[in-house]
C-alpha cells in the first residue's frame, strides 16, 4: 500500500466522535487522533489536522447507526473517500473482552487498511427521504393496528363482542361509537381508543397522499410503475420496495438480492453433513416483510385482472412479459410446495424468494438506475 495513504476510523455517537489513524502500509502506526463533538465543522478541522502538510489520501470509515449518513455525504462533498460499514459484518476476536470508544476506532482503522470491512449502501438524500416517508407510513399502520387490538381486548374483557364477519368497516365503527357502557370510566377509555385509531388513520392517509405526490418527481418513478405491473403490487407496496432496495445494480446476481433480504436458508455444513435451517432474516427487514405479504397473491391462478390491466396500460411489452411469467412460475411453485404438505407460511416465503428474482430481472433493465449509479 502507498505510504501517503491514511486510514481513519471514527466511532460515532450522538454527542461525540472518537477518531483513530492507521498509517498506510501493513506495519504502519495506529494511533489515537482524539475525541471531538459530533459536529461537521469539528470533524473537518480534525481531518485537516490529520492531513497536515503531507497532503495524503484520506480513507474514512464509521459504523452504520442512528446518526445516519450525514457524515458520509459531507465527506464525499469534500472529496474524501468515506465508507459506512455494516456493524454485523465487522470481524471480531473471541478473546477481545474490552470495548471502549478508542479501541473501537483503532479497530475500524486497522480493518479499513486491511480491506476487511463490508460497506453498506448510502442512498442520496432524496431517496432516503422517500424511504423515511414509506417507513413513517408503516409505523402509522403499526400504531393503528396496536390501537385496534387494545380496543378489541378492552371490549372483550368486559363481554362485548362484535358478531359481524368484517371488522373496522363503517358499520363496525358506528357500532363502537354508539356502544353503551355501564360505567363512565369505561366510556372515557372507549373514546380514548377511538381517538387513537382516528389519529392513526389520519397519519396513514397523510403519508399515502404525500407518497403519491412525491412519486411524480422522483427519479425512480419508472421503477415504481414497472413494479406496479406485478400482481400484488400497488403504489404503496411498489414505492416501499423500490425505496428499500436502492440501486439495484449493486446486486450482480439475484441470489445476492435474496441474501440481502434475508430470504435464503441458513446453513450448517461440516464434512459430508449438510444441514439447512430457517431463513437467515439478515439484511433489510422492511422489504422482506413486504415481499412476503405481496407473495400471498400468488396462491390464486394466473390472471390479468381489470385493475392489473389498468396498472400495466403504460408499460412496455417486456415488463408485461416478466409479470406474466412471474405469475405462472410462482403459482406453480406454490402449488408444488403445498402438494408436498409444506406449511403455508414456509411456502409463501419460498415464493417471495423467487419473486425477488423476477423483480431483479425487471429493474436491472431500467435506465433510471443508471442515473442513480452515476450520482453515487
């Protein structure tokens, strides 16, 4: 390695940043560079001090965490190479039982110099904002579900059961609002739960409206529209999937994407014994959950419904062909697995894994991802 290269490990926290420096070369010195406040101006000043008069090439890394990608984007603007590394993939020594900020920073600097760190994908600010909006919508749906469960549990505890087949319909909400309870305190509780449900509904609606408005100007809009040509994908599911996957070209093979989503089986192989277990669940849980949910639509026979036909109206022939091939393949796969008496959830997980391959095939051909790659 070039001696004029300097490798810097940053242990980033909410209030502070601890830095360590590893000189270029395998035997290069590793030293502490101090602790500063978590402030971009303070970090720039520290890097200028480390650089000194030699004008070396700086390589910086820090762990992905709650502080996001602000530091990485700022260093990129300054022309400094910076990688954000996956904490779960940092090599660890079993005998190392002492953990401090200084030791963590030194460890990152050494591993960066050795090339033993696995970087994570850093989206641009617009893509990250869309992704955060999609996750906010998911949070609102989760909060609504929890509020509904609390209300149903409260009523069941006091002997009130709604006997109609469908719940949370206008008729069900009317029943809840007109319910007569035996004690004033119970009425207060009921009203409080109903207010929580209404507030969550408003949050979901606001997020979905904003998603539709922002999609118009998003650079990955063609990918969302192409994905909506698949059975089971409407605007919300398509936007969440595209925003979570990021630049599809970073996956050279569909199996890499499947592994990123944690949809591949775990494995323990030794000598001539091979044992596969449940899926790894590594990587992105948001996209994995959504793909498994969308896979539920492939238990029915292949069909281009009127609604799907409308979503495919502006798509090219290639996108429609991939969508139709996916329907036939995935429905056949589901039937074969169920024919072997495989539990439904496991069969759907296998379908989601194969669905990932079709998504990879379609999105890789879209020119909008070339623009994303060039912007990185």
